[in-house]
């Protein structure tokens, strides 16, 4: 039996020992109780529902140096609905969510009338996980919201890691570690694993809050062998071992709220000679293995204004897990550029806004420069 399978079984066994069997309390058969108009099992105290609807217009303009410019516009819907079931003793809860979108882990958008007249969109399982609380320790099992402190760049905000997470938060210091099933391996029908650990602190001052976190992401050999099979130009020692540093600070100046943040990460496992990059060409994977971003957000009355700049090296992280919009039409990685966004909170649950992405290839030549415009209506419930 593989060590990882043994560890997973051990975690599950340890988790179940102190917890009564689902549907039983003190050896008695399960009963049901009514909470308002919702019927819940006798082990559940509350059911919370929340979600949002976003209607978006998107215009993407690619300025090709050697070909005619490419312009695409479309209308998009994103609908999400989340549920939280809380146990009576509050030591565990179950969370699940539904969202529009397809198989991609980095998008919950549904394009209007993409293939058929007024076609209807798909609703899929977005996440489903159980969270067990033991004082300062939390254990999470299932496909979950990203538990790691990060900016928008390294992990797309729609990515839901599937696996097991252990969080320890004794006061202002925290440690988060986990193992996640990334992809099914074609050759031996095994699965590739991401191992992750992050340690950091959150400090609350009189008018400010500071967060600092250091993480390490290690994709196992099965995943890396599959990745090299899909990208045969890579060196046989090429790996994804990523060191990540994230920091943010929030401050209040009267009616103005200000947040600044930054993140830098390096794939120290990117090995190879020039031309053995994920994107080929003449790129050197040992020089194109860093990504970083810095940004600032200001809240003034009902307005929220944000600006950020980012550079994403070709070999800095796994393509297909980073932000899906940044670099659209140019590349998943080897991208640099700006994001500007402005939102107006008409009410607590209704926002009108938009953003602009301006980007181009970081090192490659003869790639288009891209601009994406978004105009959004967002409703929360």
C-alpha cells in the first residue's frame, strides 16, 4: 500500500473515532426535527443558504503584430448557490455549493447562446466538504474552497482543491497543511497529489490589520511524470516545487479603507536548458520561474477602486491553475500587465462595476497584446 493511501486512511480513521455515527445519537435511531419550513436531521441545528448572480459583458481585443486584430465580445452569467449545515454541538459542519460553468477548475462562467439559440447553462457541483473543529484545530475533507492565503494571481479564485486540509490557529499564528488529488494519471490509473503547507500570522492593530504567510507547494512525482509526458520538450528533472510569500495590510483613514498586498513565488523545481520551458521557444525554465503581483484597493463611501500589476513567468506555476482571465489569448503563463477595477455598491447586496485587463507576453516575441473590458451587475442573496 502506498504511503499516501495509508496516510489518508489514517486521517479518516482518526477523524471518525471521536464522532458519533451519522444519524445516531446515544445509540438511538435517527429522528428528524423541523426548523421553520425546513426539515433537518436531529444532528443538525441550522441550514444557511447564500449565493450570488453576476451578469457580465466582456470585450476582448487582441492586437496581433503579424495578423489581423482579433476582437471577441460575449455575455456571461455566473450563478452560485451555497449551503452550510451546522451540527447541534457545533463541532462539525457540512458545506456544499453549486455553480454554472464546465469542467474547467478556473471558470464558473456560462456564455449566453454559445452554440444554440437561447441555450440553457449547466449547473455543476462547485464544492462539497465537511469541516470538523477541535478547538484551534480544524480538519476539512472534500472538495473545498482554497484554504491558503493568496492573491488572485497564483490560484484562480474559482479553483477548489479536492482532498484533506488541517488548519491550526492558536492565536495570531496559523499553520495550514494538506494533500489534494490533482489529476488522474493516464498510464497506471493512479492520481497525482499536491502537498501544501503554509505558516503565517495575522496581527490586529488599532487601525490596521497585517497578514503575512509563507507557503510551499509540492506536486508529487506521479503528477510531474504525467506533466512531462504531456510536454515532451521538458527536462526529465523538471518539477513543480513552489515557494510562495504573501503579505497584506489593511488600514482605515476615517471614511476611507485602504488595503495593500503583494505576493511573490518561485518554482525552484524548474530545471532544464533554454528551449526546455513549458512554452518552448528559447525560454530558459531556470530564469522564467518567478511570478509576482502587487496591488492596492481603496474603499471610499460606496465606491471600491483597485489597481494591481503582475508578472507571471512561463515556468513559475502550473498552467491552468493561475488566473484564467489574465493572459487570455496570449498564454496561461509568461504574461505581464495591469488590472484596474471600479465598483459601486448601490445597496448592500447589489453592485455595479467593471474592470480592465491590459497585458502582453513577458518574454516571448510576436505575441499579441491583449485588453479585456468587463461590465458587471452583481446581486448577492
